[in-house]
């Protein structure tokens, strides 16, 4: 069953790649067409389209034109496979497993769309938020309270940081572009809410701290190398959520004080 869960996750990951590609472009996803290489437009045969395996065997290149295949395809399939395996080991074949795996799949799609476009579809955020209420172990009113408290604190923090960026930092650096920059995007708020719904307040704080830590590292790299001041936050929030959910760092850290 462990092997099957990994293979199943990799197959689903292949479908998630389709969603990541087509949803932002508003293209239909239910029309069944043979996959084609985006570079040479050659039809990809089934044995060149096996999740994970084909990418490794082809060394990340198209079998026909030899152009590089985006590493995203392999990464999404691998993440989907490993998360499915971890969830099966943690929860078994339960109702909670079903809701959590669907939530995690949606979060993977949201993360990679945000990485590419720095914006995500609102309906995907709403679907993820709804699924979080089914995936949580908290009672519905407790989950609602956690989400309101958590997002309220985050909105206040966002206001303070945005005020600093637009009114203080922009004057110090004499950078007019900072006067319209905000600390968090609107799409980040539902992710904060679902983190609190699933993990609770205390564990949610650790998840957000981890996400912010990873985002800062990425932001420094983007500023220095890519000269890009805008860093998508959703992928790093999701990464922090994954780590806290599976490894429960809150309990581990509390053991030291």
C-alpha cells in the first residue's frame, strides 16, 4: 500500500501539472488530447509520459527535439507522490486522509501558479479554504475562532508593515515604486486562515514563521540576482504548513522550555 500510495500520488501529480498549466490561461482541462512537446509540437507517446520515470530516463529532455523539459513537471509529480505517501503513513485510509490529500493537492497547484504568475485564481483559494474545514480535527466553531483570530492578527501586521514600506522605507530609499507596494497579497489571507483552521493558533504561528524564513531567503536571492522585489508568499506559507503538519515542530520546540 505504501508503494501504491507513492505511485498514485505521482500519477495525480501529472494531472496537477495540467491544472497548473491550464487554469491560469482558462483553458479547458477535460478535453482529452495527446500530449505534445511545447517546443517541437511532436506528439508525446505514452512511454515518454510516465510520471517521474520518463523524466529521469530522458534526462529531462524531449525525446525528439532534445530541448530541456521544465523541472517543474518532475518536481510537482515528486511532491505529490511523497506527500501522498506521508499522509498515508500518518493517517491511513481514513476520511481525514481523503480530505487532507485533496487539500494538499490544491495547495500544490496554488503554490506553483503563484510562483509562475505571482497571482492565483480566487476560486482555488475558496475551494482550499472550504476543504480545510473538512480536514481539521477542531470543532467547527473552534476552527472558525482560530481562523478569525489568526487572520485578524495577520491583517493588522500587514497594515503596519505596508505602512512602513510605503511611508518610511520609500522616503529613506527615495524609491517611488515602494509607495504602492504591499507586504502581503490578498491571496495570502485565505492561506493564513486555512493554516489556523487545520493546525490551530500555536502550531499555525510556527508554520507561518517557517514560511516567512524561507520567503526571506528567496527574497534576498531575487533582489540580488534577479533584481525582482516581488516574492510570491503562498509557496513558502504552504511549505511551512507542510513541515509543521508532518513534523509537529511546535511540540518538539516546547520540549526545550
